[in-house]
């Protein structure tokens, strides 16, 4: 039968309707369509209460990638605290939907999935490097973080993972010339780029100081 041609794919499918996934979805959905994917009914309900579209399904089942809201997406993000599931979700999206734009969250305290495996698959490492995903998910869910957006200067770099502030700061999204994407290893910040950060509230003043010293400046309030 002659069907109507499907519109081109667009927007984001984000696995994990918990702290990390919700924080990404809220920021990415300001620019492009986003759908969250989670197998847990309670997490799906919470996402809906925040006004975020969500599909309740198993991310590793082939049938999930035939669901219209998932199949219509162009970019896929594994943002659960489980790096194996994040990786398998991205790999499935590549195999079943020929997706090219893949972001995979990796755990710093775990070694099942190596960064090289993500790069070989053509994926990007979510949040720029291996992170304490479970800890950050918990911090966001329990309200222990502040979110703030900073503008990169000429030679801005992020504090090293081993530095005093490296563990208290998580870059979430990267804004450049109208395009917003999850922060990753694939895009080095350049002057004028904006990055949204989650900052551990109890260490906020030290982290802010470190960011300023590294060339990241506060975003001027457009209402001022």
C-alpha cells in the first residue's frame, strides 16, 4: 500500500526518567522535541507531571524501537546510572534505526564499558568523560544541586576530574549558535559557547571560583 512518507527524524530520545535524564530533557526540549524512555511506571509518572513526554517500555527490546515516538527521534542518549544499559541502548538505536548521533553515560567507578567502545561505535561520551552517574542522579533527585549556565571565554577548560572541584561539577548541556546538545567529549568549548552545569550546592562558592578562574563567566541576566 502507498503510505504517506514519514517526516524526517528529529529531536531526542533519552533513556532514564530519573535525575540525569530529566535534567537533560528539560534543557533540550526548549529547542527540539524530546521523549524520555523508562521501564519504571513511577518514574514515568513523575516525568509526565513535569510536562515531559515519556514512553514506558524496555529500552533493550527490539519492539521499543518501533514505537512511533522513539522511531521518530534522530538522536539517542543513554543517561541512566547503568553504563551497560546506556551502551546497549545506543547500540540498539544504531543497529535498528541506523542512528548516527549517540551519547552514552559512563560510570567512573565501573569498568564494564570502556570509552574506546563508545568511540568505536561512533558515539560520544555523555558529560565529557566517565562520571559518578549514580551519585549525580541521586544529588539531582534529592535537590542537592544548583543549576547555572556559564559562558566560555577564550581558553576555557573544565576542572580536571581529580581536582578539588572536578567531582562537584557536572556539565549537562552545550549551547552553540542556537543548537543545544548534551555536553560530550566530541565538542571542545570555544569562546561564546554556553554550558549548563549542575553544581553541588554545599560546594557552590568554591566551584564558582574555580569556574571563573578557568575562564567560565556568569551568563548576564537578559532581564537586567
